C-alpha cells in the first residue's frame, strides 16, 4: 500500500517539474527569454533542489518520514498552481526556485520509507515500482507541450496544483511510518540521529559511498542533459512540431524506462540471493549497454534509429535508478539512509543543472546537441568504472 500511495506522489512530483521542458516554444512566445534563460529554469530548480536534499534527507531520518512526504507534496502543489500566474521571466524563475525547495524533501524520505518496509529480497523491486510512478509522470510530460500548443501554457499547472493539494490531504489519513521497534539497541543508536554533522562524518568516511557519490553525480549530467534537451533535439534535428517532438521525447522514452525499472529491480533482487554485489553489477551492465546507444543516436539522420537507441538507453539507465537506494543500504547505516540519498541527490542535481545550463549556452553558441550527447555517452562509461570500484565490505544489518 505504501509503495502504491507513493507511486502516485512520485508521478505528480516529476510531472509537475518536467512538463515545462516540453512547452519551450509556447513559454518563450508568452514570456520572451533567451535559450540560456530557458535552460536556467530547469537548472535553478536542480541547484536549489540539490542543495537542500541533504538537509531534507536528514529531516526524514530525524523526524516522521510520512509527515515530511505529505508536507512536501502539499507545498509543491501550491507552487505548481502559482506557476500558472507567472507573467515575467523573473516571476517564473522564482516559482522554479520555490519548486526546488518544496520538492527537495520528497525523494529521500520516500525511498527511505520504502526500504523501511521492504527488506532483503524485495527491496530493489519495491523501489522500482515506486520509480515506475515517477516514470509515468515523466512520460506524461508531453501533455504540457500538447496543451500549450492547443490552449495555453499555464493551464496544466492550475489543474495539477489542485490535484496535488487534494491528494496531500488524503495521505494525512492513509500514509504512516513503520512502527518503531522498541529495544535497548535501538535506544542506544538513537542519539547520533540528532546530529546532521555526525551523519555526514559517518557517510564520507566510507570509500564506497564517495565513489557512489561521484558516479551518481556524473550520471546526473547525462540524465538531465538528455531529458532536459531531448524534446528540442527531436524538434530541430528531425524537423518535428513541438507536440510531436515532445511525444517522441517522452511517449516512448519513459515507458521503456518503466520496463527497465521492473527488470532491473527483479534481476538485482534475484541475483543478490547468490551474489551480494549484484545490486552494483546490474546497473553497471545497464550503463555499458546504454552509452553506445546515446552515442549512435546523437548523429543518425534516421528518426526511427534515434528513437530505438534512446529507448534502449532509457531501459538500461533505469537499472541504476531502481538500485541506488538498495546499494546505499549495503553501505550506510539505516539511520543515515535518507541523509545519504539526499547527498547523492545534491551531486546529481547540482552537476546536472550545470549540464543543462551549459547545454543552453552551447546552443546559443550554435553547438549542435548531437555533439553534446556524444560527450554524455563517454561520461556514462566513466561512471560505470566508478561503480565497479565501489565494493562494500559487508552488508549493513537492519537496526
């Protein structure tokens, strides 16, 4: 039930944040801005979202995870509704900043709550099912471009904001934390949770965690660069309309990622019964398959080939998404999971935001997105090597 409830929240989380990338033409027409400024709308969201993620994760470790999730949903839904009334670039940019603040608390708390409920052989698949909700929200992002082209760009923000507020009220009565286990061991371990700095010290002294952090940050460049500029790439490289480009960039991409989440989760759960490092090896295999596909798609003149390559990339890239928190569970103590994931979010989002903004600057300098995507493919291979080097010495037992 918890995974199901959170899957809906995850859907709203990503739909609210990503649909703006599919309505670029309509927004620039209504609110004049440069390409770099349009890229900044996503970059500033990521920077704020990433900077606050470690603290947001700590709040989820320190306080009630479910209440943190509900508060986050309620606040970002209000901001989504407010976005519809932006009339200048500065106001629109402010709403993206507020969106980053309000959404930061969700992912670390949600994943930590899921792994609290799901342990051992169901952990990766449970995280995968939640990520399915996220991918559904991302896949529906093309709705933003379609509605903007046929009606007005701000219409989706009004309705999605109201839906999120209503769902947050529902969760108050249905979403709860795992009941605490009363024992002397738990009592002795509770004190360190009070300190954010002790959590940071415990995490950064782990070599494998530092390797995870660098790899996840590099993958953040690839993920946000591909996702953020893919509608524009399809529109310009293959001469498509805004609506069709948005459809090709999301309508095929995210269903493939959805399937990849389930495959990657199930495969890692089953393989981990005989190999404790399976949750690391499955994502590495996925990255090594996806990188050549991004490289091939970046220069082809055939739309079908590009779609197929990006579909394979989406499917195999999802292996890391469904296994990152389970990998963290092999390395970090349970009391630091949300904080640890928040720091991973920080790395991915800050670096990813730089990647998206750099993409806008390169476009202003007339650099083709195909060249940018080729560099992204090489970055993927570097991240795979770093993950292989992350070798947890032992599995952390549940507290």
